[in-house]
């Protein structure tokens, strides 16, 4: 199994309308790549099995020419626009039965904001994809099993 880690390492991008409400702010959650690597070393992560992609999702993901398929994706994007980029990237890379885990599913009270808004729009644009509820893994997190009706 191989792992891909995507992070800006400079925190969140500019917070716009779909994520407004003072929950998030630009630069929040910044954490240096050096500190991230140090945490991996301390945890004895096998660096042969991980590839790190620094940068914002909308800039990084379109440059990746991978035919890799994903059976699991932990989507911790926090924001609507970031989630849109990740879902577009994953769209043709998910296998039947894959698990999609969204760290900030319940971050906003409204389904018309943040991660939920991005997912609902993505499902509307991808009628062959169904997300079957799987597990609430913490107060804001929810995971799903990916089911394809046809491909």
C-alpha cells in the first residue's frame, strides 16, 4: 500500500462565501513541511511508501498524472473550494467500495456550506456515484462507501 499526502503547509486559502461564518480564516492550520516530516520520522513511517505533494489542492492536483486508483481517501480540506478540487481529482480514481472519509462533514450547521455543499454538488454532477453512509468517526467527521451504478 502507498500513501499520498497533500497539504499547503501554509494553512487554509482565502475563506470565501461558501465557508463564511467565522469558523475558518486564511492561514489557519499552517504547519511546516519540516515539522510534518519530523512527525513522520518519529512515528517510524516508511518513506518509501509515502509521496508528499506540497501546495494548495487547486494548484497541485491538476499537475498529477497518476493512474493510481484509491480505495481510501481521508478528505480533510475544511473548505468548500478545496473539497471541490479534491473530489474532481478523485472522480475517476476511486474503486468500487472505496471509503471516503470527510473530516469536516458537520463543521457547518447548513448543508449549503463547506464540505457537504461540495459533495452534494459533486454527486449531482456524477449520477453514477452513490455514497452509502458508513460511520461518524468524531463530532464533525463522516465516512461513506463509494458505490458505482455504472462506469
